[in-house]
């Protein structure tokens, strides 16, 4: 059998196979039974089964024709609301295949759309509501504008509980003939918490590294996937060496290709780690959180990643040196 | 060696002066009459655009006729009584060096400002009246009304911009003497860019040939860059080394200021100019970051009245940083961001292609793939390259393509 990513290979195909999220699954099954559907809004943290639920729902609604009846869009990858609207328009024009009278449009990462774009989306939803249903997927409900929220049935996905994650990991390990120790499982849980996608990715990488997945092997993987430049950059800034910190930033932005927001998130994680926090006076912690939050705001406003993050690093350096 | 080539290769003989044959002929005839003791007009005014050989012709003639050359810039004459006396003596006394005669060159007479110094022109007229030796004046623009009286007293000799073919052949002969291999195309491009100014062409050639034995068309691109860059260096200095925040604003009056480029240049160079003051660096960056936000808002909302805030923040705002260190000369650099982006362009394109192939099949965004999936694939590749290649094949990505984005 050919190799692929386990997150794809072990993605549930039916609602029954879904891991956890029982309440959500039960209601989705009712929709399938009645072959009717409101607009849906799936909200919850990454790796909790939102996209999988949407795909399972489509499979069970449409049976063998499921691929013909869904349009999958990712708001982060489409170039602007106009492209999204055009694709929706082109798609909604054709009739659904089979006995279900509507087609399903899955719009992933919908909370990455600006509120203007969401307003435009709302009108599009109304325009085509006879022949289509929307399933919007987002990390945060609050980042979806009220008028869209009120038109959707909202499903909240919870982080997957520990037992369910470990059970799934053991099942995959067994199917792949991979030995994993209890401390190995614990280490994966520690890092991934309720994010099953991350947990499975760690397991697959760890199993490539060693025959037995132990705690050590897991940490080895984690050490490799987090660019060491993040920690180095934060430390350099805290030492007041802005120029060297900027060099690290550029490695993250241009050779790792990380987005400004992703770099900002890892700066935040690093600054908030107990090790870093314990070294700074209390008042500075709040100031740093404010600085990072402000930078987040400015990047979302459309600022240039490098200029905004440089400004942050310069301010961190100044604060750390008592300015 | 770093002697300017325009000096190193200044023509030694009159026939070596490139182009402008008519002017050369007229000049030689005038000089011959002088040396035969029967000058027509006592002074010659050589005029024409820069770099067309006016000064070179005088130098070559002096050497060829074995004349003692006394050279001064006309606008200096009025400033220094000593210089004036020196010229006066030279015009009226015999050569000190036993040469048979002298030639006096007064460069750039159109540089004299008659309002600031009414005496300057009068003095030159007095020189012409009294000179015992050939007196040569040069000017770029002889039709300036203030030079009218002067024009009447001089033989006018016109120098035209040099043709591309002539410039190209001079450049080629310099390359040959310097042992540099250079395409005809490249030389021609340099010549075209210089619009008849041979001095500029030779300077450009020396600049791009620096440290090279071979010049290609790519090097020439750099030349264009260099010209633009030079301007930016100045603009950045005007902001970062402004005497007061208000002075920094003056860059805004420059025609066609590329303010987005200016932001990148400022971002690159703020830490260089303002180190070691973290306060100044942080303040300047904060102003720049706000300028960036206002600029993006203006673009996004088409509300261009916001542009003014962006422009003032990136100039006045940056320059009003607190605790700036005393100005010292620092060498500014070209924005690394732009360099890095162009260096990694191909790499990023391949990565994007791979990421979107995986994104489609894994139902996630390419950003998620780059952040949450590719790092794991790299770990797998490190441990077991074959396995990783098998995995990417399932996404219709060839192992070769994948290997192109593996970090060294």
C-alpha cells in the first residue's frame, strides 16, 4: 500500500467514525435523515474535526454523488471576496445531482475574512439560499459577523478529550505496526492537547525517526518542528540585541516562509513560557502582552509583516533594558 | 588601481580627443594664429554640454604644443585675490618653466553669478583685454544674457553631444587597455544611457567593471540600480540625519518620491543610524509601523486623505525619535527584505505549489500546510527520505520537486 499522510489516511469517512463530538454528530445525523439542512457554522479549535464533519455530512447526504454536490473553498487561499463570490455564483447556477434539492458550499477558515468581505458573503448567501446551503468553518464564532451567525445553526467543537485522543493514537499505531510507549503517548498529548491533527502528525514523524515511539523520540520531533530561531530571536531581543534578533526574524519570514501572524503567535508563546516569564518583573509581563496584542492588531490591519514585527522586537528590546 | 579612468585615459594628443572634429579644427586654427603672433580674437569660448571634450582638448593641445597650462575655475577667481593676481601675472609675464608659451584655461564661466559678484565678469573682460597668451573659457550655456559682452569678445566654438558610436569605441579601447572582456552590446547600452556625455560613460564603465574581468548585461542592470540607490541613500540620510524633525519633511517635496520603497529603506537603516539607543530605534520603528498602517488603510479604503498622515509619520515621526545618538556617518544598506525575497523567490514558489497540492487533498489552507504539515514532512525526510518521497507522491508531487524545498 502506498504511503500517505496519516491525517488523510485515518480521516473518518462517516459520521459514526467521528472521534468524540457526540452531540454535534447526533444532530448532523438528524439532518441527513430528513435530507434538509440549515446554513451551518462549525466553530472550534484546530484539529477537532470541523472539516471532517462537513465532509462526512456531505458523503452521507449525497452518497456516491457527494463530490459533485459540494464546493470546497478556503477563505485564506482564495484571492479576495470577489473571487469567492464568483466561484459561488458559477457553482450555484448548476442543479444539484441526486435527490437532495440543494448543494453544499463548505467555506473553511471563514473567520479569516474581513468584516466587509463577510457582509458581501452574507448577501451572496441570501442570493443563492434556494439552491445551496453553506457550511462555514471557523476557529472563533466571535470573528463571524452577527448577521451571518444569526442565519446559521452554530455547532461548537470542543477540544478532543485525552482518552479519545490516546485511543485514536493507539489505534493508528497498531494499524501501522508502530510501537508506542505510555510516556510517548503522554508527551504527544502534552504538546497537542485536544488537537488531533497535530497529535497524528507528531506520531507519524516520530515513527519515522525510531522503531519505538518514546517520550524522547517525541521531544526530538518537537525540537525539530519548532524553528529554534523563535527562541533565539526572543532571547536576543530581551538581551537588547535588536539587529541580531532581526536577522532571526528574517529567517523565519523568508526561509521558513511563516506568515507574520504565525511568527507573532510563536513570539507570544515564547514570551509567555514560564522560563521567560520568571525572569522578568511583573509589570513588564502585562506590558509585553499589550505590545504583542497591539502588533497583532496592526498586522491584521494590513501592516507589512517585517516592519510590524521589527517594531515589536525593538520595543521588547527597549523594555527589557529598562526603557 | 583607483585612479579615475577619466584622468588615466585623458587624450594625450588633439587627434585623440573623441569626436567634435569641427570644433577641434576651429580651435587649432585659432591657436596657431595666436602662436604665430597674430591672434584674431584673444579668447576662445568653448561651449557645449558636459563630457564632450572641452577641457580635454585644451589639455591635449597644451601637451602637444608644449605650452604651460594654467587652469582655474572661473567662479574661484572672484573669491581669491591671490588667484586673481596669479592669473594676472600669468597673462602678462613670460613662462616660468622655459616653455615657449602658455595657455590659460578658465573653466565654467557661466557659473559666475553677476548679481552676487558684478566684478567677476568685469575681471574676465579685463583679462581678455590684457592677455599676452591664449585664453580659453568654457561654458555649458553661453547664451545666458549675462555673458553677452563676454561672447562678443570671444571666438565661439561649439561642442556637440558625442555620438553613441564614438562613445562606444572609446569605451572599447579602455576595456582593451584594462584587459576587461566586455560585450559590444553592454558598451553600447552604457553609451546610450549617457546621452552624449563621455565622462559619465567612462565613470559608469569603471563603476561596473570594478573588480571584474568580464562585464555582462546583468552587471549593467546593477548600474541602473545604482543610480536609483544613490538617490535613496540621500533621501534616507535626509530623514535619519535631519537636523530637526521638520527638516525630515523636506523629502516629501521631492518629485516622484517612492514612499513605499522609502519605508523599506528606513526600516533597514534605522537601527544602523540610531544604534546604540534602543529608545530611538523603538520610537522610530513605532512611527514607521504607524505610517505603514495608515498607508494600508488609505490603499484599502481608497481614502487617500490618509496618505498625508502616513507620509508625515515616516518622516517627521521617524525623525522625532527620542534619545537619538549624535549624528555619525554610517553606510546605509539596500533593504535586505527585497534582496531576500528575490533570492528566495523560486524556492517560495515551489513551496507554495507543493503546499497547495497538499492543501487541496488535506482540506486545509496552504498557510496551515506550511506551518503545521511541512515541518513534519521535513522530519520524516531527514529520518527516511524514501518514505517522505512516497508520501509526497500520494499528493502528485515528484520527489525531485520536494527535494528542492528541503532545507540544507
